């Protein structure tokens, strides 16, 4: 018996690209050694396809075509999935289901792998997306699907139109031979606007999108922090319903935040443990109700050394590159501005931590203004790479979106 490959990313971002080919080979080797081909019998093949199309066809599909992942007696969780999948597929409207089970219950195997393959083989969906906490984990699930589509002899025998490598076949993204797109994304990746030809995503798996760090304690699970920059620049416009800052008022007071009703979900949400940080250049123009709900603290201006003259920078640059002439000096100055913005943000965050440590800002969940005067830094202005070269945004270093950029 071969060792069953793990469907979870167990490597770091640095090593992932060096090991994904090895993982794909392991998936394929496991399938080759575990799945036996069907006997050449047209009548038996016709009966199998009939059973796959029946109401309990998903369970039959898992047991017949993925026997290397389904062994022994089915758990109560698996029985629930087998009963629920036909109802999901039969629904005329969008369905949102939350499946909760302990680790090792084969959630990813039965849903992100098995259910996805079932829909691909039967052509039930056109654009399938798998979203995980990090991109590496989602890419491994796509690799498992690719291995089944290129190695599983039972799928090859009964579904020749879908089996095999499609026209798009790369890490984390495929288009199958029957024109179905499957893609893996990290939790921080944008989903809105994606399409496959005329098709929008019609099957989405959110597979373990919360990491261990976010769920380590009840405080971390229920006490997020939201930062709103340049709140003094907000203004109401004609037809917009007034000043958007007024919408914050019930959220900044615990008694009303605890019974907040989301206007989109039409459901109550307890937001009383959310910490709010409102940043402004000046407190002038902010309403009294907003200030009453947010204790304010003003940070002193940053003392930065004067940059060297442009001539001196140019001489040092020429010396480093052996007398070469700078082709686009204006562009280079913009990069220098980005590096300066990164340094300012480093200093600003350190300054903010000092304010919290000194008690000037509340430690417990609540809200606070942070007014930095003329030295206030906009985090959006720190995004680098928009001047012709892709670089790392300094904001990403301080506010990572997970173990890998999705």
C-alpha cells in the first residue's frame, strides 16, 4: 500500500516552487499504484455512467473513481455531504453551505477535490475556484485535480471527453478538455470581475481560509482592528445620503455596535469588540459626536534628516555604475520617494506603538483618533511599483495578508 499524499501545503513560500513538481509526481504515482483499470465491458461502462447521473451519483462517483481516497465505512459527515450535494446541484438559486468537521475528516478530499472532479466530469459547472488561506495550499488542490485528470485510468475509460491535459495547464490554474476552468487562489486574492469566456465563477470552495494565528485565542477571533485613513477628508456629496462618517457613529459605541444589523446580509452582527483607529491630518471639521466616541491623541512631527542634494546622489550613482548616464532621472526620483515613504511608515508605526505603550491610546477594543499633523503618511501612497517596475509595497511588510500573496 502506498502512502496517501497530503492535500495541505506543508512547505514554505520560499521552497514551494521547487517542490510542487515533486508533489505532482507523488499524486500521480499514488494514483497509478492504487487505481486499477476497469475490465473492457461496454455494458458495465454504460451502467456506471447511469449511476453517476442519478441522485446519489456523487457518492457512487467517489467510491468508484476515487477509491484511493475513499476507504472503509463512511462517517456521518460524509453521509451528510453525499445527501447534500444533490440538493445543491438541484437548486435554481445560489446556495451557501458551511461544513464544519475536525481535522482529518476528509473535507478537502470530498469537496474541493471530489466534488470539483464530479462537476468537471459531468460538465455541471463552468468555472470552479478553490480559495485557501494561502495560495500554496490552493495550488496543491489544483495539482491533485490535474493528477486525476491525467493519470486516473478509470476516469480515462468512462470520461474521455474530459480526461487529459487541457489547453491551459499551469500551476494553480487549468482549463480542461471540456472547457471547464479550475483555479486556486489565496484568501487575499481578488475574486470580483473574474470570468472564463462568457462564464462567471459558478462553484466556489472556501477551504480552511482561517489560519492558526487568527484563531489562536478568543480575543484574536473576535477582536479585529480596522484603520480608516484621512477621515477628515471625507465629505458628503449630493445624492450620497450625507456624510459617510455618520455611519460610523453606531459602530464606535459598544452598546449600539453589539446590536448592529448589516444592511446587506440583513442579519445582526456583534461588532462591539472591533478596535477602530481613525487617522486625520487635523481634527478641524470633525463632528462632536464623532470626537466624543473617539479619544484623540496627536503625534509629533517626524524629524527626518535632510536628503542629500540631487547632484550628490547623481555622482554616487555614476560612481556605482562606472560612469553610466541615468536614462530616466525623473523615474528614479519616484523610486526614491517610495523608499522614503517606506521609512516614514516604519517610523510612524513605531511611534504609534509608543503611544499605545504610554497609555495615550486604549489597549482594549475601542476606538481612537490618530492625528499626525503635516507629517501624516497615507498608507495608500506607499504602494510601489506603479511607475514602471514591480516592487514590494512597504505596506505589505507591516500588514501581510497571510503566509503568501494570494
